[in-house]
């Protein structure tokens, strides 16, 4: 028996009794297709409210979507960072307890999210890159710690180091920080000193412990010894600093800057994962798992113009998912959809996730 059912009431295993079409009549999903979780998710992304199915179909109560970090909380935390920086820059001694309390709130919230990456992706965009970068780096770092099962105390401590990692840049002229072109050797020499500046400032003006100060000092060190300021290698770099290094670079790459446009999330992750000589691969893999940039059911645009939906992710190549192509390179619907495993087709790249 064919019946029309609200999409929200259906679970995996139902069979389409009629094709699902877009407003122009193009077939998106063909009749007879058995819907699994990813296809149901795709229909939600397309804002389909009801479909025709064979029989009543198994019912399911869909989970509530995870709330993003409250925007008021983001604003308060950003303001705390600004006030702390201003006080330290004015040679005043400060307490970081209020900031630590805010970070504990963030840890409690993020710990309850089954899909942590969505909460982090919901950060409010603001014009001042420096402050948002500090917050983003802290939340990404703490997200990695949460995935690793760290205690709240250690996670908040890591967050403090991450949110203050660029404090030393207050000693670098804005003309250098916001320069649209390449820096001169003299300008780079000054930039290379910002971890030392930050560590010294925080040591003088705050009650932060040596573990946090060490992470601030070492966040630009690299696994092969090519970083700065001490050219440390491997596990000589603190664990906190190795995590912050990954969060710092990932957020910088995926953000629009005055001198470069943003890089797609999956390409940024590939860059980190393929540079094990620079970054601790253990934490890079945790970041990939946490962000879940190509969740099952998401719709993606390929470099050749084709569109597909993600039906599976490979644990060892998470940026090369298995797809079900729904449009060919010319934009014509594929009926039925065509499977494509990107791990087997290295020449085909994902450009972006297609918005609803």
C-alpha cells in the first residue's frame, strides 16, 4: 500500500513508492530506492517534508539537533580575552580565574555533544581575527582533549594556554600583523619572538602555572625541530603545545585573512595529516574524527561539477569518503545514483559541502 508519510516519522528501511523530485521536476531519488540513514538525512537537508512510501514504514523518533555554543557566551568569552590582554599590555597583574570559569562552562557543554565538530563550527564570525582565532584555537584544542578523555582540569588548563597562545603578538606592530604582502626578514625576526614575548608577559602578570606558560612558549615548535623559538623536536615539545600547534594551524588555514583566502576544511586537514614531520599525527587524527567534516548524508560538490552524497567514511582516509553521485558533471540528475569511492579515484577532488 502506497501512503504519504512525514519524513520526520520515518526510519531506515522504508522504500520509496514514488520518485523524490525538486521544484523543476528533476528526479533526486528514484522510485524503489530503500532509504538508509544517510539518504534520510539527505532528504532533511533538501527540506523534504514528506515522501510516498510502500506500507507504513518503520517509525522513529529523531534526535534533537545539538545546540551550538550560545552566542552570548561567545561574546562574553571574547570580551574576557580582550580585557585580559588590555590589562597585561598595561603592565597590570591579572587573575585568569574568570576566564577559567568560562572555559569550564565550554568544556561542560562540548562534552555533552555527540557531534562535537558542529558546536565548534557554529562560532560567531567577528571582524577582529585575532580574538576569534584565540577562541577558536582554544575550543578546538579542548575538543581534542575531550575526545582523548582528559580530565576537566587538564582540558581547561590546555584551553587557557590555547586562548592566550598569541598574547605576545600585542608586542608586534599591527602594521606587521595585518600586512597584506610578504614580511621582510626584519619583520619575521620580530614575529618569531612573539611566543617568548607572550610567555614573559604572562609569567610577570598572571598566576598561570609553568605547564601553561611552557605551552604558550612552544606552540610554534614542530616535530622535526624546524619550529621556533627553541627548535625542539618530538616529545621534547610539551603535549599541550603539540595540540595547540594543530588547532592553531587548522583555524588559521580555514579563516579568511588579509593576505590569503580561507582553505577548505578537508584540504586543511589533509595538509596537517600529510605533514607528520611537523605535527603530531596522533592529535591530527583525533581532530579529523572530531570535526567529522563529511558526515554521512552530507551533499558535496566535486571538482568536475558532479554532486554526490556521502554514504560512508574511511577511517584511514577520512577526507576521501565514499559517495553516491546524484548529478553528473553537467548537472543532470543520475537515476539511479552512481556509487563512487574517492579512495579509488585520486584524481577527483571535493570542492565543498553544498549548503541546504
